[in-house]
């Protein structure tokens, strides 16, 4: 390879020399008042440009000496690079096209031998582990159970796993699971099986699973007579049907009301008939151009923080506690914290 580079450089130098000779014959004094000096200057400039773009070996050695760098044998260096590439190619199986992120890890999420620090966002304990995994081959019924309750003491509910804690493959799985759960909860609300999404989270496990059975039957009926799903079907198979069901459901968006903070405090945690009892903080079918919704949310979050700090001791799920309060107690709490706010 080095000999080929040298021969290519020599041929380039020969062509450059012939070109300079031609220029010198053109500039023999008839067109340039200074005789052959213009040709010499052009030849020097061309040589310097060539050496700048293609540094010869002696220039590299000179710079290494000036910079007090160890001299590098290009042939030896090239052989080392080639050997490293060959070693890497031998270590990789070209027929192994399985994404490593899809393989089950040795460490399951929520391993009891590993301390799982938690943070609380919106009143729900969130896992702060750097990377989590999302289950793949589970049924829709098992997904409902894990989504709201987790698997007991070792894993938090799946709805609390943050997207940034998942790998790319797990992000896709969570998105598919979210579509299925969104379709089921929407059907449950549309058929008046439950008052709000927040009410589902407050149900006991037995009542929640009974709600799943009824909501899933309504979901299958909504998908049409050709839907082959059952509660034991994999949730990955139900994703397409969930998207189909969401497209068929009413999608009329509501304008976000612009009202005073006291009225909004009750709507924020209780909802109204327009949202079918879903608290405003959970409802997501608002018109896009509701600009004052952002400002309202900022005020409500600040008021909620002050209210949580006033509760002794602070509950582990403050938003859920506020949703479960009676209307009178909720408004008394607002009257207590608003002057502080």
C-alpha cells in the first residue's frame, strides 16, 4: 500500500513538473516584464500547496521531532489497525441480528437485592433506576394488573415507569401498552363504568380486575365482530385493535374554561359533566389553542405544593388524596392555603 502511494505521488509530481515547464515556456519574458520569475512563483506556490495537502514523510518526521512526539512507523501503525479490525470482526457474529436490548437482562426490574431509590411525581412513587425494562409477552389482563398495582413489593406500577428510564426497545413496548390501556380506560369512561381515570387508581385489586373484565368486553364489542381478542391475548397483539377503537371513539375536543382559581381548584381535582368526572389535571382531550391552560396548570401545581406542605404528615400520594376528599373539605383546604400562596 505504501509503495502504491509513493508511485501515485511521483506521477502527480511528474504531471505538476510538466505543467510548470509549460507555464515557463509561456512566460519566457514575452508576457511578463520580470521574465521567468512569475513562473517560478507559481511553481513554488503550487509545490507548497501540494506539500500542505499531502505532507511528505520527512515533513511528518520533522514535525514529530519539533513537537517532541514519538516517531510513528506508518507501516507498523497500519498493521496494528488492520489487526484490531480483524479481531473486532472475529468477535462479532454477522448472523446475529437480534437486538441485545430485546434480550431479557440478568437483573430484573425491582430486584430485591438492589436498593431502589424512589422519587414522587404527581403523588406516585417513581423508580429512579437508570434503566428499566418493560415486559413483552404478557396478556392484556396481566398488563392491567401490572399497570395499576405492579407485582407487589418488588416493582412499582408500570404506569409510573418514566420513558427516559427505558431503552429504545422498551420505549416501543411501553408505547404499545399505553395505547391498549388508553383504549380500555376510554371505553370504560364512555360506557360510564367508572367516574374518572383517577377513580380506577383508587380501586382495590379485586374491584379493578372486575372492571377490566367488563371494560374489555365493551372494548371487544366496540372493535367489531371480527375482533379475536380475549383477556388472555398478548397486549402486543391488541395494539392495532386499540388504535382502531380510539379512532372510532368520539374525539371532539373541549375548550379549556377560563375561570377563577377557586372554581378551577375544584375542577382540577373533581372534574365536571363535560369531562365525565375526570379531573381536569388528568383530562387530555382539550383544544390545542387553549393558551391559558398552561398558566392555569402552573398556578394549580403551585397551589397543590403549598397544600401538600400543609398536610401533616404529607401523604405519599397527595394528588390522589385531594381527589378523594369531599368537596367541602377540598374547598376548605383551598381557603386555608390560598392566603399563603
